[in-house]
C-alpha cells in the first residue's frame, strides 16, 4: 500500500518536515512530514515501537531531531512551551505524592504564563471533590484527571495527550472527551496517542497511523478504514468441522478466517467474490452479514500489510 504524504499547511499549529531521530542503530522517526491545524482533534496510532513516543518527545522539545524541522505555531517547541501555548498530559510521572490535589494544581496555575483560575481547572477536570486529598492516595483514574488538570492549567493553544483515559471508568472517559471536544471547538489543537481505537474512531477528526517511524496513513477514520481495502463477513453454519474449515481457507480474496463454534468470521478484499465462491462450495450460510472494517481491524490490516512488504 502506498501512502502519499504532503507538506504541512501554512496555518499549521504543528509541523514536522522530513524529521528523523535515531537511537543507536534504531531509526525511531524516519523522514516524518505532517501538520496539525488549530481546532482539530487528531489521534496518533501505531503498534509498539512505531515511533509515537519519540514523535511526542520531539513535539514537546524533550529531544531534538537528528535532521528535519519541528515547529509549533511557527517557533521551536521549547519556545512555544515557554510562551504557555502547549499543555501536555503524559502517561506517567509528573505528580508529587506529599501534596494535595489543590496544591498541585495551584502550583501549575501559578507557573503558567496564561493561567486559569484554580477552581475552574479543578471543576473542568472533575476533581473538585477530591481537591483536599493527597495525590499519593488517588486511584489510577483520578491520577489521570489530575494530569489533565495540569495540562489545562492555562490557556494553551495545543494540548498533547499520551494515553489520556488509561484507568478511567466509562463515565469519566465520556466526560473527559466532552471536555476535549469543547477545547477543540474553542480553536485549540488536540493531539492524543491511544490504544483505545474506539476512542479514536469516535473522537478524532483525523487519524495518523505510524509504523517504524513513518506515516502510513493520514485521514478521517472513515478514510483509514477504506484504505485497508477489506471487508468483514460473518455467518453461521450447521456444520463447521475440520474438513469444511479447510475448504473455507481456499476461498478467494480471503485475508483472515476465524471459526468459533458454528460461527464463521472472515475478512476479504473482495467480499462479493468471496461470498459467491462460498455458495459455490455448496455451503448455505445463515445470518450472513457483510460490513466494512472497524478502525481497529483496519489498523491491524494496514500495519500487517506494511510488515509483509518490509519482509519481502
């Protein structure tokens, strides 16, 4: 699969232009070019080792690229952060255990050059009711909400989130994403890395798929699903014995097959031809369903195709 990348637009909140970063003999970021616009919510996806963390480190000025340019609102990442234009919610670290939640948020607000009021930050993050609790007495989900409060202690123009809803329950996750949508609606750019692909599908205006430091796909969730070039087919059979399963594996355009009990689930790059051949086997499926791939299935298909190409 060939993915064409384009130069970042002139109005980018963030731009990467032919950026590379290596650690020893490992190329973590490989010629990465992309742009983020103000007011959009962007999901950053990729398997472990895809370069997501390295890309975020470069964006936040925690590391410098070996080559290429990273710009945030037309300046260097460190300058944009110094100006108070960037807020970051990292997956771990950054919390002091011997202080209360309020004290932690008060410190973040005091240090921010474009600070918000402490009570407003606590309320937005949904932690006003635990403001007097020590940070080291919080649950994992509560810690995440504190990190969110620290990331939004001031009027940032870009919010960077690394696995932001880890440990949150369903209600907290819904409230969190409603707040993030409000931030984007106010013109802020929101970039988040996540393993919850259903969140990316539901929340993101754009989805970026990284693999081995390169950009494989950039588009809406619907466009990413279309790039996978496959559809899923499911049906029930009365007989799903070993002999029939072997015959099903010979169906044309098949990319995956799973037989569980009497239920068959498969993926095909030409679902019409596969179903036609299915009937040609003398098989009469019940409850036949043909649908497009979900984002998670499309993500797996895209990265698997790239791995297969790299192995050739």
